[in-house]
């Protein structure tokens, strides 16, 4: 394994939103390759709490109809924005695919919920890194719709699985974006 290749992969991963994707589709082998990396996330007691709902083809339209409908039904009339409704309706169709993200609690609740949430985030990061290697931008979208119980139901998750958002993926039609972070100096306490 090349240290430089791993570093480059981590640094290159970028949030790129569906409005910046081209209409190039993502083939099934590539999607499978990305999903497979979730399996290898660290998981305490091997609970493997990650769950995913894959929206491609006509499924993307259903997702847009669901999200815009949820927004319409859960927004007071005085706060409703037609522009937001239209964006929610069309955004999934601008993506190569969209992946509903879920966290499943095992029956015995052997671990604190925090641990299971962290594990799912590790799994999503694995997928984002593999997507990057395939030249795909990703966008983890969260917020009120993401966390609503009805959304987990729409994804097809069982009652023990919480929805944690949607991971959109697509080939960018823009230059690969850059990003920045503040230095680590004031975020690390060394005990030596
Ligand atoms: C758990 C999680 C939820 C996120 N939810 C949103 C979101 O709802 N809307 C949004 O614009 N970005 C969201 N993001 C993406 C961040 O905005 C993005 O990571 C940040 O801008 C840094 O950009 P980068 O990913 O290219 O480094 C989310 C990221 C994470 C990890």
C-alpha cells in the first residue's frame, strides 16, 4: 500500500452536490464496488449496523417525489418555498444514484447508540473514499427530512433502523473542487 496514494485519496474526497453532476450514469459494478467498502468499516462486537437503500433509475424520481412531498406536508404555509419544493423534487434525478443511509439497532442493544452511529459514519466515509477513487463526487445530505421516521419507512428500513440522510453520487461536470481545513495544532493535546 502506498502511503501517498492513501493520503491523496483522503485529501481528494470532496462534497460535490447533484447540481454539479453530469448526466453520465454510474454503472452497477461501480456502485457495487463502492457499497462493498461499507462492509469493512470498524464495528464493535461486529454488529454491522449499516443499512442502505439504493435509488437509481425510476427510484430517483420516487425519492424526489417523496422528499418534496414530505417538505410540503411538514412545512407551515407561511414558510413554504416553492423553489425548495422544486429543488427537492428534482435533485435526486440530477444524481447518478442516491443512497439512503440507515443505522440498525440490534435487538439486545449491546452497544450504546453512539457507537452504532459512529460505525455507520465510518462506513459512509469508506464509500465516499472509494467513490473518489472512481472519480465520483459525493454529497451526504442530512436535516429534518433525513431524520424523520417516515423517511426511514420510505427507504424500506425496519422499525429498529434510523435514517441518517442520503448520500448522493455523480460524475462532476465542473473542475474538481478544492477545500480547506484549519491546522490541527489547537485540536490535539499531546501527552508524552
Ligand atoms: C454527517 C454529515 C452530514 C452532512 N449534511 C450536509 C447537509 O445537510 N447539507 C450540506 O450542504 N452539507 C452536508 N454535509 C457535507 C459538508 O457540508 C461538507 O463535508 C463540508 O462542506 C466540507 O466539504 P468537503 O466534504 O468537500 O470536505 C454533511 C456532512 C456530514 C459528514
